[in-house]
C-alpha cells in the first residue's frame, strides 16, 4: 500500500501506521523519524538539517523533501509506505506530488482519521511517555497504564507527561493544525484521493483501511 495518514494530533496516526505495517510489509515513515535518523547517522542531508535544528529554526521544506526523497528510494519502500503526518501543508503536498511523479509512484489514497475534539483531549492529557531516550514507550493512564508507581513496564524508568500534552498546549496544537494542516483535507478531496475513517478504536480503523485497500 502507498497511503498518507492525515489527522489532528491525537487522532491515532502513529498507532494505525504501526498496525498497518504488519498488513503487507509497507513501512511507516514520519518526518520526525527520518530527520532524527539522518541527523544521527550524520548523512550529508542530516548535517544540513542539524544546523537548522541547533539554531532552533524550522528545517526548510526543500531540505525535508530531499530527505524524504532519499528515504522513499530505500529498498524497504518498494513494498509500500505509510506517510504518517506528512505532508503538513499544501506547499509540502504539492512538492510531494512532484516527487512521487519523478519516482513513478502513485498513492492508493489519503486516509483522513476523524476524531471528536473531546476524545483527542482525553487521549493526549492521559498519555505518558517513558523518559528513557532509548525507550520512550508510550502509555495511557486509562487503557494502557504504566506501573502503579508510574515507571515504565519495559525499562523501569519514570514516565512523564510531555510539555505539549497539557490542555493548554493541546488546544494550541489543534489550532495550528486547523490553520495549517486541515486545508489538506480539501486539497486531497479535489485530487480525488481522500477517504475518511472514524478513528475511535485503532483495530477498527485499521480494518476499514484494509478493506479500502483491497476494494
């Protein structure tokens, strides 16, 4: 499969992408992951990105697209890919369209994960993340809690609430999403690629996406 996952913060894109990887060998690709990987491996593009990140600047779209192109050319993408939260703007969507054209690759569709705002707030405010940089397991106080003392089940480190997962921070993230990323819904609808999926239970969402792929 070759799809894009759209959705607000807390819509479950990461969880759905990981479950879809198991379906047919397609690989999950997120901008953050490939940026961190490029920086860690000290590739030429990674070094350029690090310069921006060290200054606290946003990595420009042109460089992100170069890193994305390098990632999509890697052998494991031949089976397919799931773009998790990318593109984020219409400008990036236009550049991605050109890139996929150069690579001779077409998208199956764009899956827009729909979740009511109150559920997003509940999901994110109850999320906890392992503070161990080499683990960073994610928990939820309601349906996937860490130990009673708040430590990670995998590595025994403390789990924490991230600064961007307070109610105030989440509302700000949702506002930014509505301004910058939500317009992609209309963009991909005009392209004839958009499919909407209710994203309340990850397994159900994945099942519906699989049906759409197989249709």
